[in-house]
C-alpha cells in the first residue's frame, strides 16, 4: 500500500495542475490533467467534522484510502480462505486429535475465531510496515 500511495503522490506532483497552454493550432482544446482531478477536494458533513475528521478530503486521499482498504480486505479474505480448509492441525489452541484435525473448519466456529484472530494480527503487523 505504501508503494502504491508513493507512486500516486509522485504522479500527482508530476502532472501540471493548470491546463496545457494553447498551441498554434487554434482548433485544439487544452486537455484536462489527472493531477487537477486528484487535487479536487470534497467537504465532509459537519457531524463527521465534530467527530474529529478533517473538513476536506482530496480525491487523491480518497483513492489512497480505497486502495488501502481493498488490499486489507483482500489479504483477509485470501488468508482465511486458505486456512479454513486445512483443518485444525495448524490451529494452536483448539486442535482436534487424529483424523478430525484434517477436516475443514466451519467459518463460524471457535476454531475459526482463532484463524480470524491470527489473520487480524498479520494484517495489523503488515499495516505497521
């Protein structure tokens, strides 16, 4: 997520905010740049500002938030989807004995809670960088 956000910041800084100057061809319209779109801001409602959020957010900040959220949810989904079919053999505290440890875990069981907890721990470590 940090690499993507750095790339977007560099791209926003490289693209001029003002339209390109008119060329010799008077029929051409100046192009709108991506940088001017990313620098536009949205005002937040007053009740959110009272809760401690900023008055305005730019589209580039909203894009960074969306990318970060998608990466976190995708990591969560992939790790849980991969861990539940493995059974309770990989679970630390609620291990089943014998062949019962090879059966897939139910997504809403106490053993799955351990898998979800470990996954949230991995995501929090990943977010801290």
